[in-house]
C-alpha cells in the first residue's frame, strides 16, 4: 500500500499495517494515498485488492520502475506482499478485532497410522489445497498451514465489515468441499471453530527474515480450542460471531463450552451443513 518503504521506521510500519487490516486509510500520508489512487487508474489484469498495485504487464513493469516491485502475498495471492514485508522488516503489529477460522482433521493420528505417511501426505495436501482455495475466495488471510490444521484470519480491511458472516460461510463451504453434505462418509473428517475477538496481529520472531505474521491473544486461543472441540462435520461458533453474522437457521441453540486453560466458559452454537 506504500510506494517506497517509508523512512518513518516502526511508527510508519505500524500505521501502514493498521490501515491494511482495518481498511481505515485516513492516517496514511498524502503521497501514499496518491500512489494508491494512481495504481487504481493503471490498466492491469491482476492487481492487489487493497493497494491496487498491478502485478504484471506494462503497468507491473512501471510499478517496478518507480521502486514498487511487488510479488504475491503468502497470506493471500490476491494481495501484494509489500505491506507484510515492511511489517516483518520492522517487527511490528497492531491490536484489532477480527474473526478467526481454524479447521483441522479429526482423528489424524489414527488415520496416519492406518494409511501410511505417503498416503497421509497426499490426503493432507488435498485438504490444504481445497481449504486454502475456499478461504482465499472468501477474503481470508491464511495465517498458517501446520500439521493437519489451516488457520484463516478475516480482517475487516480485507474481508470487509461482514467478516464474521464470511468466516461462518467459509467454514460451511469447507465442510461441503470435504464431503460432509452428501449423506456419505467425507473423504476427510474435518471440524472447525469460528470466533470473533480482539487480537494482536503482526510479526513475531524479531524483525527481519525469520519473523512470521500471526495472531496472539485470548481470542486466538479460544478459536483454536473451539476447533479442537468440534466433532467431525461440525463447526463450533462463538455466540459473539453468531450475533455479528446475523444468525443462521442451521445453528443449534446456544450452549456453554468449558474451554481448557481458560477461566471463562464460552457460549457457543453448533453449525453443520445441511445434508442433501
């Protein structure tokens, strides 16, 4: 979203990252806003959905010529990697409210033992491919692929103000894509958790190449616990997410879930895709 890396250091990087995640560009400098507007006017088949920087063609070469060479983001390929490189380089982050969706394989240890490592790799690779496709289409940032889990972040600046509803629908779409809606055994048993709350989102691991972008805080931990508590074919949604998403006729009545390692219980609803 910036033209050149700004000399303002950490404060500037933090302002840039906050604008990226929240969609509030009011605090960005005039030159940055002008660059963003200029990119929007350049012809391009593929461009960053946030800053409008062109990825390819003549416009992409022009962007590189003025010092704005960009690549695709590892968080979402419809975004450029400029902002995250600046954030990692300065090791900064911000606090904000977002919705998180964690999905993982149920019974993966037993499954891996049963089918062997190579077959398990092919199955997990298929899960990653399908899940990442669903989440990217819904406007998520892919925080990590680890073991048998995908963690997706729905920030308002990327997914929009309806980020809770988008995450909830994406979880349903993932279960449908893994075969949980056809009245038969899914090709991979998946459970998911969705929660909305305030987190720290940014770089950890120090400034530089070794840093990674992640989310930290009670809300992130709660989302992970919801995902691990969900049964195969089930999405556990916090009451906060359910309320912000405007509800769902498919959701169960609320119930209290005691979350391991957390003093306060969570009010949750169960959601399953409709069977056809």
